[in-house]
C-alpha cells in the first residue's frame, strides 16, 4: 500500500509536488510555533502558580454565603439595596446599547465594502471600528470617570462607546451580505439615494440590526455588572464592598440577583431574536 502511494506521488507533476512539499512545511512550521507558544505560556504558569493557604476557607465561606444569602438586602427602606442596584445596572445597559445602536449606523455604512466604490474608504471605516473595539469597557469607564466624574453616566458612556465598535462591525457585515438586486432596480428606475436607502436597504438589514442590538444588550448587561467596581454605577459597587468586607451572605444574594437578572434577559432576548431572524 505504501509503495502504491509513493508511486502515485511520483506520477504527480513537478510543480504540484513542490506545492505539496511547501504546504506540509508550512503546516509543520505553524504547528511548531503553536507548540512553542503553549510551552512558553505553561512554563510561566507553572513557575508562578501558588495556592493561597487560606483558599479553602475562603471558598467555603463564599459557598456558605451563597447557600445562606442575606435576604433582607433585597429591599431596604433607604434605597441602598439589591433591587435598586440591579435596576441601575439594567438602565446603564439599556441606555449604553441604545446610544451605540444609533451611533454605529453611519460607521457601519462607512465600513461596508459594497457601499463605496473605493476600497480604501471601507478599509478606513473598518480600521476605525477596530480601534474603538480595542479598549475594554473598564478602561473606557475609567477614562469617562476622569472626564464626567463618578456615577452611572460614566458607565453609560463607556458601554455606548465600546459597543459602537462591535455593533458597527456586525451591522457593516449585514450590509455587505445583503442582496443588491432591489437597490439596483430602484436606481435603474430613477430613485434617489434616500429612496434607495429607505426602500431597498433598510427592509433587508433592519431585522439583523435589531437582532444584533438585542445580542449586544445581553453582553452589555453582563459588562454593566462590573463597571461599578471602578465607580461607574450599577451592582458592581456593592459587590466589591461586600467582597472587601468579607460579608459573604451579601455577596451571595448579589450573585444570585445577577444570575437571575441575566438569565431572564437572555431568555427574553433569545425569544425575540428568534422571531426577528
């Protein structure tokens, strides 16, 4: 069997055999580089790996707090409770997503290849969206806190600005993948740009725009839960205070509240997205 394989390879044209050799060499080099990167990463991990002597007690205390949460913290007369913090977190996610969904639309048309005749125009738009996506929500929250001060407004701006990069990329891909036949038919019949946009482009991309916006809203809810750690409002602030104070029963009820809120939002958003697309 091996002799037959060798004979078949010998019958191949010289250029084909060269391409096969180069392909195998390329795969071998890539595999070697990947193995070296993993070996280097695990070497540093094993070298610096240390277990805190009190890790077992801390884990036990956390699980005990989750099992026996502080139910009184759900609603308190002063308003500094779990329910109000979760509502603030949800409001930050809603407003941040709404801002980004509106602002990213011109960026999406800018980055779409089929919306411009010259490739460098769409390439510039893609570069701008990639540059916006580079900065995580926490970094943007710190920057906006320095600009506008502590509070939910900084969190809204951080989520809105960061989400522009991701939604703009997704919206741009939707525009690139749409059917251009209705647009060309309207142009041929004498329609102007506004009419072409409204009757040919918007009906095709609007369902995907709404679906991506809902998906981004799910991500923003998760991100908004940690923005309070740096002072940008939401449930993150009471969570970090509870962790620092080792009040594990309060940590438990906060984690339960986050899980319940995120699960409900994911279920509702998923059901809506199934109807849209």
